[in-house]
């Protein structure tokens, strides 16, 4: 009887020379890049959920997120946040955390990519291409952040760089994010609203109102969450919003953000 030959899985390796030290590291594969992207997106959603507990909880989660996924302390890390202007480039761990949740005096312009926006319930990547060069990789494409209130997705363009760190972990050493260029003279974007989007918006609005009530009962900063609800759910920055409260008599109709906010808090 002839026994089958054992099968060996051979991983591509590369010899890396640093000063007088030599070490062998495995090449980064495209599947590892995609796994790192999923972990990044899940982390963004998780930070947003922590914000419902408290700003401090969100900051703690953001710090753990950056310390776990970015390569600070191992290699130089270059980050260009989406909306920063006065200090558009971040090379420190603190700078990246501030771009996510704000609150750092060194970066006073930061409002927080996560804390100042809708708390997305899903993040997905659409890679246009992945370039692998030994223990380093680059990925470029579109990243989509889903708004649970409407079901719509916000698209950003990105370039991520990865390297093989300690314990063979894939870490980020380059992160460039930008808003897509929009040619308003030739726009073909659909503005049609679906029934599914309406139902999703209604469900999320109800959940957010329950959260405000929970914060109020526990004596937390419920007014901040009420303001976030008004900012994210009502299109006041685009034009007049017609708002009729359920219980107020004087005045029963609200036409500005402050008045809408008053009905919740």
C-alpha cells in the first residue's frame, strides 16, 4: 500500500537587514491586508458605540485602537486625516487619536472624525488595487461608512500602507484619507429615497431617543446626545426644517436647531 506524501505549506519569506541584525519575515499577502482593513472598520464602529457610554469611554477605545493597529514605536507612521487643515499631517499616536475623537489641546481644530459625525454601523473597503513588496504592502481605493439613520453610505478615498511588525502582526504605517472630488456641473448621483431607507431612519431615530432618555435617567450628559441627534437627523444646515413637537403649546412649531434641540432636552 502506497502512503500519500505529506503536504507542506511554504510561506514566502524575505531576509531583512537592519544595521548588523538580520531576520527573516514573511511576505504580506492580500488576504492579510483585507483582514487588517476589516479590523480597522470594525474598530471605527466600536469607538462610535463607546461614545454612547461617555466621551471618556470613546477616547479610551480610540487610544487602544491606534495602539493596536498602527505601528507607532516600531516604524514612522504617516497619517493624513480627512478634514484637518491647520495641522493636516499626523506623525504621533496622540495626533491620530485626536483626529478620531478630538479633545487634545495640541490639535484645537479637531472635532473628531467619529465624535462629530454620525455613528456609523458598518464600514467597508473597496480596494482598487493592493501592491505587495515583501513585508510591506500598499492598498488604495474607496471606503464606505454606512449611516444607520438613513442607510446611505459616505464614501472616502484612501491609501493605506502596511508592514510586518512584531509577532508577525500587520500594522499601519501610512494612512491618507480624502473626500472624493465632486464635479457639480456634471452630477449624476441619485437623490431618490427608498422605503427601506425611510424605515431605517425611523428605527434609528427611535433608538437615539431612547439613548437620550437613558442618559437623562443616569444623570449623564444627555444634552450633548440630544444635540448630536438634531445635527445628524435633521437637515437644518441645508435649509428650513419644519418641526412640530408632540407636547409643547407655545410655540408648537420649531424652525431652527436651538428650538428643535429644546424639544428633546
